[in-house]
C-alpha cells in the first residue's frame, strides 16, 4: 500500500482483494435472500432454494480458495509443482467443475480441445483454478447476454505455444478492453462491463494465478469465437501420438 496525494494507493494484491470483496457481495446477498425464502412449508420449494444456496456457496468458496492460492504462490509460501499436463483432460475436468454452475444459469458448456493437442508444462492445480475462475465469469456473462450462447473451453496450437482459454460467439472484447480493465482494477466497480456486470474479480484472480506460471490472460480469437486465453509452453518430455 502506498500513500499518494493524501490518499492510500492500493498495490496489485490490494486491488485484487478489493475487487474480490465487492464481487462476493452479490452471492452473499443471494444466500441471505434464499435463506429467508427457504422458510416455507413447501418441501419442494425449500429443496430448490437449498440446492441453490449450496451451489452459490461452493462457487464463492472456489473463488476465495483460488485467491488464497494466488497469495500463497506470490509470497512463496506454496511452491509450484511443474509437470507435463494433458490440456484436454484439464479442460474436461474444469468443465465438470463448472457444469452445475452453468446449468443453474441455463448456459451450455462445450469442450473444443482435440485429442492431439500437445501436452504442456504447468502446475495443474494452479492452471485449473485459473480456468475455473475465468469460467465463472464467462458463464455469468452469457447468462446476462441478450442472446446467450455456449461457453467454449478450447485449446489449440500457435507458433508461441499451446493457447488454452474460454470463448463465446457473443463476446465483443478487444485487447484494449482487457488493458483498460487492468488499469481500472481496484478503482472502478465494473472494469469489465463488456464481459459481465459487476467487478469480475475472478478474471483478475485467474490472471494473478497465470502470472505465477510466467504467462497472463490475453484477448483471443479462435474459430470465429472471442474469449480470453493464456499461452502455455509445450512439454518436450511427453507428447501424444
């Protein structure tokens, strides 16, 4: 934290914490409202409310755990565990984690990574936490869209490495949007308005996690879709034939 012009300027982690705190307000309000509505004599209605409370709680906990992991990694409390990873299986597992959340909001998930995508070198726990955090934002963004479409979890080769991320055909993001959002992090309540309403802190949690893997989020386009992705280094130790 730094003081400038009589005001306290937050560092990157402080900005991230502020965005996270602001983002968690909405799910906590939802839980509070559902708890009140849950006081009903109708067991079916009570069951639906309880299931929703569980889902919102689990999703919020996942985000908090991802933020805590980022802090531990940046402070060197937790070391990275770099190993060869099959990106297709990682995206599949991420889709499985996101599926109940996506189903709650009526959003379809699609896995577009082919079986011949080259393995990468990364920390599986870190990368999956980043993709899960990013996936939460994409699902909410599609749920709020006037023309919701599927969220695609995709991986493909580029000349710089293996590009893995999330995409949709309704997203209208440009490089400038992400650059501007980074500059507004901690200073504006909705730095990524084109993606979703609210702080979208999960994007910056994902970005912080990816930074520990020597990469970062960028706006990407693939097969007519627009999204956010990270470029990861392929593994020379393990290749699929």
